[in-house]
């Protein structure tokens, strides 16, 4: 399993817990936003904090000199918290806005995990991300920036990307980040 697949599965495992918690009425608080266009169609999503679970859909983790940031936005107008999810995953060599990017991935899940999705890996074009501000201070962590990527359709996590069905995604993010465990 590739690093991208591992990160995406971890992020969606958390989303599954959010979906189950929706039935139990666990509090989910919006802590940020992702505004984008997907092939020219406007997208507006929220990052969510779940205080009772000590988790968030916008988190960072430090592994020695590498910092991994995961920003997963959920469309508040979607019929399910699992639908129309836009995710940005980035690894940095350092911990501020000037840090070198090691790895960037963008994915879009229009109908949830059990359906085809779009991923920047194997699209033939490297995703781009620019941090306008990045603060990883405990308790006050946040990220603001811009991103763009070509994302191509995949039938499943282990299927080949269909490079004849790609979408251009570009937008901005502004969110609080929770330190992951």
C-alpha cells in the first residue's frame, strides 16, 4: 500500500467515525473552510472538530523533521457527511510556511468511499500548494493557503487511475489544525 493510500484510508477511517457519530448526535464544530472549483463548479466545504473524540478533520503530526498535514473538507449541503469530501494531504520538511514540500496529494470523493473517486496521484501533473500562513503552535495551530491539482478517476483504491477522466481542482483553505496523536 502506498503512502498516499495509507493517508487517505486513515483520513476516511476518521470520516467513518464521524458518519456513525452523526446518528449518535455527537457534536461536530466547523473550524475552517475550503473554497474551490472542481472543473469550474464551485465547492464549499468545512473542516470539523469533534471535541468529545479529541479529533478533527484538519490535523498535523510531526515525525522527526517531517510534518504531515491533513485537511479534509466536508460539504455541509451534501446528503451524507461521506459525500462530496475534498482532501488535501501534505508533508513538509520543517514546520512553517517556508518549509520544503516533500509530498502533496489532493483527492475528491463525490459519493463516498464505496464509489469511484478522484486522486491527484498518477494524474501526470504534480499538485501544487502554497501556504500563505502556517502556525503549528500547540493550541493555536492553523493553516491558510492555496492549492491546485489535476485529479483522475479511480474505481477503487487499488485500481489504475483513468487518465481520460480527470478534473482540475483549485482553491483556498483556511482552517484551525489540531495536533494529531
